[in-house]
């Protein structure tokens, strides 16, 4: 399965928006048709240290459930860089137009640069 940055963004946003009394985000929180993709990406996010959670796996069959409890500092940093819809669309368009793969460091750097440029262009003075 390929890494899907829109899916990653959705998971990070859902985890950040989790209600205080809601202990964790679970696989059952998602529609059945997207659960395999969500499980795969939650596992990637956990491996990358962007979220805290636990994968429940069956040997040889992969994950059958997860419990994602919160974002890490780095997870918040990434989400803060890509959360704004306008910045996110511009980030994806830039990568697509240049034919460059979206790596973690590049996505974060490009989104921060676009946000910085946006702020500079819109500061009144």
C-alpha cells in the first residue's frame, strides 16, 4: 500500500480533535471501507513517532485494531504545518507540479515556507 498524505492528515486531525473524555481513536471510529488504509497509516504514524498508540495484530494477517491516544510533539508540529486547507492544497500542488515525492521532511518544510510567505504577504504595515 502506498503512503497517502491526505489520509495521514485526516488521522492527525481526528486525533487532535478527540474529545477530552474519549480515551482513544479506534479502528471502529472509521467506515469499514477505509479501515485497511487507516490501519496501515496509523501504524506508519506510530512507527514515525508522530502518535502514541498501540496496534493489535494477528500474526501473518496484520493489524485488526488500534488504539491511538494522542499526538506527539512532532505530530503536532507536522499537523500545525499542514492543517490549514489553503496551505495544504498549495503544498500538494507544488509537489505534484514538480514531480517530487512527498517525504516527511519536505512536506513539513514546504508547508512551513508557504505559511511563512503567506504571513509576510498579508502583514499590514
